[in-house]
C-alpha cells in the first residue's frame, strides 16, 4: 500500500503531458496524422462516414499510445513498412506461390507461420532465463516476442489485402472467424504483456504469459492443418458492418488482458507457496509486483471489454433489430463482465488481495475461455460464425 501511495504522489508531481513531449513525439503525431489523411484521401470513395471516423480514431489512438509507450512507435512503423513491401509484391493473389519474399517471408501465411514458430521460441527463452537466471535469455525472449507480434500483425495486414485481391465484395478486415481471431489474440496479448514488462521493470513474468500465447498458437496450428481453416471466405451478411472493425479488437484487448492476469495469478500462487529464501522466490517478481500487474491487467481488460459489450449491443440492434437477445455468446459475455466487475469491486471496496484474488483470476481464465471458444464448440446461436 505504501508503494502504491508513493507511486500516486510521484504521478501527481510529474509535469503535464505536453511538457514531457519530445521532438520525436511530435514527429510521431505528424506522421500518424499524415497516414490517416493519405488513407482517407485515397479511399474516401469506398469509405462511409463511420469508417472515416474509425480511421481518424485509430490514428489519434496510435498517437496517444506512442506518446505513452514510445517503444510501440518504431514497432508500428516497421510493421507498416513490411506490410507495404508485401503488398507491392502482389500483382495477383497467386504471386504468393511464385515470389520469393512472399512465399517464404511476407505473404499472410508465411508471416503467420513465422509468428507461430517465434512465440514458442520466446516462451522457451523466457523459461531458460527464469530457471537459469540468465538476463541474456530473458532479453532474447523479449526480442523474439516483439518479432513474433510483428510477424502476426504483418500477417493480418497482408491477409486483409489478399481478401481484396480475391474480389472487392470479399475483402474485409481479418477478424471474422476463429482462425483470424486466434492470430489477433496472440498479437494483442503479447503486446499487452510487453507493455507491462516495460512498466513493471521485470521480464520474469514472460515465461508464464507467453505460455498461454503458445497454447493459442498450438490451437491455431491444429485448426489450420486439421480443419483447413486458413482460407479467406466471404463475410456472412450480419458481419458486413463497420462495427466489426472496432467491436472485435476491443473484445480481444479484454480477452488478452484477462488471460495475462490469469497467468500472473499462477505465478503469484507459485511464488506465494514457495519459501521466501528459496530458489523460486529469488527468480520470480515479488508478490506485491505480481499482484499490482495482475490488477492493472484486469482493469485494462475490464475497461475494453465493457466498451466492446456496449459496441456489440449497438451492432446487434443494427443487425438483428434488438440490443440484447440472450444469445449464448451475449449471455457468456455478460458472465465474463460480471465476474471481473465483482473482482474489481472486491478489491476496491473490501481491499482483497493475495491468494484469493490470484485464484479468482485463474478461474476467470476458464470462464473467459468458454466465452471465447467453448460457446462456439458446444452452443449455437446468432454468433455462430466461428464453429470448429
């Protein structure tokens, strides 16, 4: 509690944001504004007012994120450059099988396969660094995670372009089925982790968080090869909406944050059950730090999941004529929301911390996983677009 109070005092003593901005921050703002302006100027003929608003909002969000987390700016620039390079190699869709760079590196499938190899490699590096107390291995894990996230994001960007090469009526943002959203989940969760890795000042959480990302990659590979799920399909009518561009990413920021919090809960339980003078305690972050990052991750996830739920109800009203229909996906989304609302309520009002909250976060992963995946497997309803 004393540490949190000191952090609050330091935050209050900091100068205003505009006084902390450096020249590179303003350059980043100008760059993102120019990208948004060029995008709208080039494609305004096929964009409706909502999509223009989304593009503007994404640009402003990227500016703010880059000011708050400076590491993300060069990452996004690199992803943009590689994605544009890939797009320029595509005279037609079949170029993915004849162009060297597309076939082995930057077609959507190549980039996603690189992502699928690099996330497990990063997990292994984090575990080696944790067990052997090797700073080099931990740094390697961070670098591999950055590259894997970049490869996954490039894969999604290029897949978006490939969908339009199949036909203007087929083109859509690649967040419409389980295959695509598992890629999105892996990328978003890794970036959320990398942010907290930097802000918490420790890399030893990576072994736990990257484990859940590697599990998602394992499912993705099974889904791709066993179910041949990597093909690009036209959208069903209900998904042909600008709402998908904001509802789904907001949802998966929530899912990724909740998953990260659950894995930190596992780390907390292991750390709390080990002797204070033992090897495990020496390797893992302190209980206070794990508890704090777990709380911050759930807070972030809850905020975005709330926004996503509201956006989903607005989308439902437009697509189906009603804000809420007690569809299985909607019902389980409400269960997830109530679960984490209760978690935050107990922390704020009752001051609950420690093992009970860690166990709660771990159990919350089971609830979130069922809402994310189990509903698609075992239940049916209006949201039946991602069945196995």
